[in-house]
C-alpha cells in the first residue's frame, strides 16, 4: 500500500499531521500531453505485513514512459505514481513483519510507486491495490543493502535494483553465457542507456565482448566503457555489425526496441544464438504513431517467437517481474542477483553510470530526456527534494 492518504508540495508538519510529497500522473499521454502533479499526502502507519520506507532515490526507466503512455500491460491507471525501483531507509514496521528493523538501508523493486517520499511495501505476499497507488511487492522484491556498500551513494545503489539486475539476468540466466569464456560476443541496442551501460560494465568483469548501437555523439562514451560503438541513426547498423564479427554472428542480441529492429537483429545472430527483447521503444508515438508502432511491435514479437520454434536460435521477451516471481520467496533470483551485484560493487568491480539526478518535482523533465534519447546512463529521481 501507499504510505498515506492525499490531502490538498522535506516533510512538513501540519499541526500534529506529518505529510510527504508524491508525484502523481494525472492522465496518460506523451511528454507534451501527460500531466504530473506534486501532491501532499498524510503519513500513516504501515498496514500489517508491510515495511514503511522513507525513499531517498528512485529510478527513471523506459517502463515509466510506457506506463505514462498507457502501454504497459497490468500497470495502475492514472491517477497513479510512477517509479520502478528505489533505495531508502526503513522507518516503521507493520504488525507481523520480521527480518527487517527500523534504520535498515533497503532497496525495492516496486514496478510503480517509487516517485514519492514514503511507501509501504508488502513483506510477505504480493501487494494488492488499496487505492490505486499501490506498487506491487512481494518476497524477493525488497532487500537490505549490505554494510559493505555503506560508502556507495544511493544513486548508484538504486541503479543496481532494476538496470543491473536486468543486464545480469539477461546475460547469465536467460542467455546462459559463461562467466569464464573469452570468446563470447553480445550486441546491445541502446548501449549508452541505463541497461546498456550496465551490460558494458558487467561485460568488462567477465571478459565479454560487446558491440553497442548508439548515436555517433555517444561513441566515445561507449568506447570508454569498453564497448565497440555502431551508429544506428545515420547508417544501416546491420552490415557494420557483420563486419565487426567477420560475418560469424553474435552470441546474444539484447534488443529494447522491438518492431522492425528485431528483424535485423535476427540476421546478425549466430545460428544457435539467443535473442532477448527487453522493451518496446518502437511503440513510442514518435516512431510510427501509437497504433502503428504497437501493431508492428506485437507482430514482430509473435513472428519472432514462431520463428524460434523452428530454429536453434532462442527468443525471450524478458520481463523482470516474470523472472522474479513473488512466489519464489526469499530465495528469489532478484534477491540472489542483487546480492551478487552488491558484492561486485563493494569490490569496486562495477560502477554504475549516472546520467543525472533530478528532484521529485521534475519527473516530467526526466521522462522527456528518456523520450529524446538524451541519456548516458541511469536517470535518478531525488525523492528528498
């Protein structure tokens, strides 16, 4: 559940009532037509079985833009709060909660609901909506940040909750790449984005060669992260990838675009390679209009799945919530992989790239950066401001 109820925009006291701020999406739409309002909400105690978290930083991801446009299946409807991932401090425990204590530094995968200053997260069972704001939650979707990561700032910690877990799971749980082989090649589209930079960072740890599509202005940035950039805006990237691998194909393609981009991705994949689609930016209205983009996206997903049935190539549409089913309990893949990533971060083997940190009042501007593909790394929402 959420951590309060709306009143009529830190953490002011109104008489004996404590209020906090929440960013609320008022209507579905693109960056120009969707409206956000920063509202004040009364802070109430967490319900039984819930952990109340004071949010420090939250993430901003493509999923937020899809929810904003009404194109994310199963998402809450306006009026609702975006935000898929968060880091914060436990401030109160509902009746029956064990394993957590006030003052614990925690991360959570919420799906939505992180763009506010407080949230109540279910500790035992998947959350159910009480008033339209409730983020999904459940076993394995909230975890403590270990003491070994105490020196790592919140903005880098929260980058590991969604983006790095996505990259890690696609590489090693879905594609099943080896962490020891040195002859593996991955093509990632959107190499300069939040997931793309996570893929590049992890690839350096495990000796994986990464080719990444990016606009020419971001090529030096991608190179500094260890990737081999290929321009996708001003040239056909497909023959360039073929040249880089001597027409031998790549082991894995990570594609957050979908649509017609998937057709090209198939053609650069090895005969026994893995195609993993983890988004659908081709559905964005700027591409082909809302309906045209959606139709192309769904059609290519369907044909890709059918094609994979008759070939040695595999196709997966990666959804982090499906990979980390709440019913798996405390031993969920998300909890295990988050712990592994924290260990790498504490050892200074990975270092998330932060594009920018924007205040809670500027969620709309943060989403505009994503829409315009202006980012280099992860956009962070500062929920304390």
